[in-house]
C-alpha cells in the first residue's frame, strides 16, 4: 500500500522506490 504514496514522489517506479527497499 505504501507504493501508492511513493507514486507521488517516484512516478518512474512507485513499487521500486528507494523508500520501499
């Protein structure tokens, strides 16, 4: 679910954002 939030910061790869890793 965090991917949705990262999508704003990382439109390139929301599910591959550094925050998630």
